[in-house]
C-alpha cells in the first residue's frame, strides 16, 4: 500500500503531465464532432483550420497588420473571408495577397474596411448577433436534410456573412431567417451550392 503523500504526488505529477494534452483532446473531440455533420471532407476541414492559423502567422510578421489592424480570418472549403479594420487600402491588399499565397486557398473575399480598430463593445455586440443567428437556424425545420451546424456565421459591424456548402433551398431559408434577427444590418451570402 502506498503512502497517502506518495499517492497525492503521483496524482499531481500525472495531472501536470497531461495538462498540455487537454486542449489537444478537447480540440480533437470538437473537430471530430463537427466532421460528423459537415459536408466538407475531414481533410478539407483540417486544411481550413490550417489556413486560418497560417494567415494569422503571416499577419503577425507584418507590423502594420499586427499592430494597427484587427483582422478576422475565416476559411470554409478553401474560401477565405477577411473581415475587420486596417489603417489603409495598402494594408488590406497586403492581407489579401498574403492569404492568396497560402496553400489550399481557392478564393478570398476581402471585406476589410479602412478604419480604426473596432472597440471591444462593438465586437461583443457582433458576437451576440452571431449567437442569436446560430440559435435561430435551429428553428428551420421544414427542410429534411438541413443541419444548422453546416452554416458558418461571421458578424462584423452588424453585417452577417454566411458560408457553407448548402442546397439552394437551405440557403434561401437561412437568409430569410437571419434577416429577421434584431441588430442585423445586412446579410452577405458566401455559400457554395451543392
């Protein structure tokens, strides 16, 4: 029988050694769960995550993008959406050019605006709208194969960008639902149709 102090030390060491694994396990589980419902292949889903990480890495190498900009990168099926604020047209074009140079990128939608970096209150409001939009999509029940988790929702300055691989009737129902959400200024469809 082990001494209680030895057992406690063993548990602490085991916990410390596994602490770094938790994000990997949770992230892996989340990716696995989303792959079940996603119309993208597992490889494409992983490529999209890689595109987002690589783009941020490229932006961090550029002082104007790192220090004076707020850029969100969303990749879905190799189609990239850039939203946020940059200090100049040149900075926005630089961000676009860097993303276009990444492997697996098929298309870039550059929706960056020239403006001061948005305040946290504006971003919090956009996050609230995104949450409301995602929740509202679960109310679409008249389409037999529709799965709201297949719709990627990005909100910036009250503009809701919708991405995903959808059937035309799914896209139409999604847009009509989103337009009714309080605070939505505009809906931009970036769907690919199947």
